[in-house]
């Protein structure tokens, strides 16, 4: 398996991760309860639900999520009460208050959902069953391996959770120290054992390259140890150092960060290692074992991209519940109030929590589809887009270097497309060219 | 030791079965035993917190009011069940007796705090909450069944499993003969069917030899596997 060729000129411009299009950077103020009510009323097919638990036992320095320390129980309880209130509001407005209908999927993320107790988690699920009339067909949960207990694992097994994700990041001790997340390898191994004993069918590891002080040797050691634990999925993210946006990252020594060339080498080595270890490429930064539903989705062209990364969830509507959670509807994206206190005020006062958002017109929908295709590493028909020819100039550099193919209006990936996918996607982003906003490096 | 716990008929099956005598006395101080008649909604006067309860006797329904004023029944509870899904003044759900019922009621905050200090009860509370979740999912599955016959057959099977009397053998298996705790109109309301449909379906099951109806309230399951098949 060859390594990706390095073309720094194609990666010169910082680009979004495109977990949505338009991206969250395009969100504007001025959205509110009425926008949420209108969007929910139009939902006709089963939607997916995302529940945000913005608390962690400990705050890690590298993290760009909207989180706070779990701290006192009363704060968590107040937040859980607010979630209950929001779930009621959303369920009553879904499909214009028609009969409750089942949900496609339910995902819990954060933060760390296991910052709450197993009992509180089960009660939260019970609220969802009651409010939505859902039988909870497919549940996935993000977990912090630190503080993950056999009680949690047993509970997840009893519920029949389909998919969990462990925040592993790196197994190199000295790198863990530098990012403020110390979790010995044994912690991860015990967690995986507990999950296997509970018969959880699909486990994901989130891993990172480009971390402070991390060498290619560190990365390969981490990948080697991780792949021996045989998680069904591995997501290999590049660490995005944007301390202007995330104050906690200021604790990280920037002089220690790998440069662009080294980051590329790490991404390339990581991909080659995982493919050799039997994983299949899923989108530009995920990998999965062939029997996992995510690998099957990638191979059958059913892969989707959303705020949780790559997914095999086919629902067109994702309803985000909780502070800062983002909802995706065909014609509008909405984000909840980020501040937990103001979020509680809103929903306990009977108002949906949306405060920011962006509308999507037909042109946006086509661009979103093309961008999703590119990131999912599948062919895409550009002719759907009015004025698509304008992007061809930009694509030429990629085609000439054989990291993409263009046959008429059909843009197709090659085996070397993955690291360049985001840089190609940006050519179809009508919001991007004028913006000077800071994004992470593409690799 | 309170008399209530000494003579409790669900003592060996209720969530509090893990507590010793002293602990039961302590638990009794934060709870109240209430008797309510059929049709009455369970409340706790002067208390505005969410409530939880142990069912000692009788059958009750949990329901939520939808915004357009309709009632959505989200579960049925039977003797020895723990109602951990919060109800009362500050919760969305109400608990209403379908038959005369006796319950031990607690403020949820008090019960949770007590459980935190008694690990065996806390463990049992998690197990009971998981059981409730499982039943809630089954209930939604039952209500989501397409045909009226599937709903009716599922409901009869559920009752034969849940109406198992207390006693020394908690795992005696489902009942082949039981008395319906409610009338045909109530069954119709629970399942979202008309009373005519309920009567017609019961008659059809009887004529097909799947069940027998020895009296107005009695049901005997003659061919459980066929009933399962009709439940979809």
C-alpha cells in the first residue's frame, strides 16, 4: 500500500471540516423559537435525535467542544431537568403535534455522557421513549474511558446500545501529559473488555495526530496498540490548534506542535497503517472493519456526513437537544443557546432553545450534496450545480496531480484523494472565498 | 418497624426487598401509603416535587397529556412494580388508578437521596429503571402495531405475564387464566380502539379456540403460541 503523495500547494489554505454545509461559521444571530417550531412542524419522516451532555469529569486542554467541568451534582441535575423540558417541547412540535412517531437514531455526545450517572442516563432514555413514542431502535454513545465503570457498561448492554465511541486520542504517555488527558493504556483495555462483555457490537476509537510533542513513532505505536484491541471503527483526526477560539488550548505549548509536512506524514502513515491492519477507508479520516455497518455504508455509497463525523444514518433530519446542540433540517440549520444557564431559562420557560442558524436554499442543498460526496470519497455529478464550470479551474490542480479525476462533469476520487478532499470541497463553498475566518489546516 | 411493611403483600418482590428492618423504618419516614379508588389520579397534597411510587395492589395507568388535549397512555403498572418515571405536580406524567389501588409514594428527590446512602437499593433502583425502560419500549411497540388484532393479542399476552400473583414463587411463568382488571371500554381506551372492535376481537379469538372467556372479566389462554403469532 503506497503512501499519499504530498502536495503542500494544494493544502495551503485552511479549510472547514464540513460537518455541515453551510458550516457553523455561517450561523447568524436572530433565530429563535418560531424558527424551531416551523422546522419541526414540517418533519414527516423519522428523524434522528442528538443529545448533548456538555460536561466532563476533567477538561482536556486540546478539546474544542462546548463543555464545562461536571462539578456539583446540582448543576448536572438542573441540566438534566432542562433536557427533559426540551425533549417535551420538541416532541410536541415534531410533525406539527401529530401522533408521536419513532426516531431513526438516538446519539449521545458531549462532553462525556458518562459524566452523568447510569441511573440518570436510563431515565433520560425513558423520557425519550415516553415523549416520542420511540422504541429506541439504534442508540450510540460517546464515552470518556476515564471514569467508565462496569455499571455503565452493564447498563449500556442491557439497553442494547449499538455503537459507542471512546475518546482515546493518543496512547503515548508524554503526549497525554502535554494535552492534559492522562489515561493509561490499561484504562482503555479494561474499558474495551467491559464493553465486549456487555456485547456492544461496535466500538469506535477517536485518535489524533499532530498533537504537541507527538512523533510518527508515537503515532504508529498508538495505532498498533489500538488496532490490536480491534475497535470496529477508528477516527483519525488532525489536532486543530486554534487558541484564539478555545482558551483552554493556550495551555498547550505551540512550539511543540508538528509542522505541516510532519502532520501530512502522520496522516499518510496512519492511513497506510490502518489499511494494512485490515480497516477500510471511510470518508477522509475514518476507518472501519469490513463487517461494520459504517464500512458497508462507505462501500455501498450510503455514507453520510453530519456533526458526529461520518455516519451510516440515512435520516434527513437531525434534531439536536441540549445547550449548543445543532439541528439539521433540509432548509435550515439551527443552533441552541450555548450558555447552559440561558439554555435552561429558555426551555423551562417553554421556548425552543434555538438562537443562531442559517437557512439553506436549493443552491445550498446541491452544494451540500456535492461537498458531502467529495468528503465521503465517492463520485459526484457537478452538472447539478448552476455555474459548476467555475470550479473547474480550481479542480485542475488536483486532477493534474492525480488526486481526483474529472470526466465531463463527473468528479471522482482516486486512492490518494482523502487528504485533499476538504481542499476540493471548499471550491464549492460559496461562503468561503470572502472569509478570513480561521480554520484548521486541511491535514 | 411499621405495620405497613410487616404485612406488605409485595414485600418479597418490591424494590425495597433489599432493605433490612431498620432501613425499612427509615424509608417509611419519607414515604406515605395511599389508597385510591378506580379513576382517581394519584397526588400527594401539599407536595410540588416529582413523585415515585411502589405499587402494593391494583392496576394503574401512566399517561401524558398532549398539547391538543388528548391523553397518551405510556404504560400500565401492576402490583410490585416500581413507578420510577416521575409523576405529580412537577412532572409531565400522571398516574391514575384503573382499579382500586394501594401504593407507597415518595418524593423522587427524597427517594434518590435515600438510595444513594443504601447501595443495595441504589443497585435495585437502576435495575428497576432498566426494567421500566424495557417495558416502555415494549409498550410503544405494542401501540405501534399495525392491526387491531396485533394490539389485542399483544395486550392479552402482556397481561398474562404481568398479572402473575405475588407469593413464594416469583418466577412462576405467565398465567393461563386471569381476571381482567378493567372493562372493555378501558381496554379500548388504552389500545386506541373502539369498544366494538375490542369485543369483536375477543369474540374472534374465542371462536378460533385461541382463548376462552369463562365470564365477562375472565380470560383463559388456550393456545399461547397462536396468540403470539397473532401478536405479530
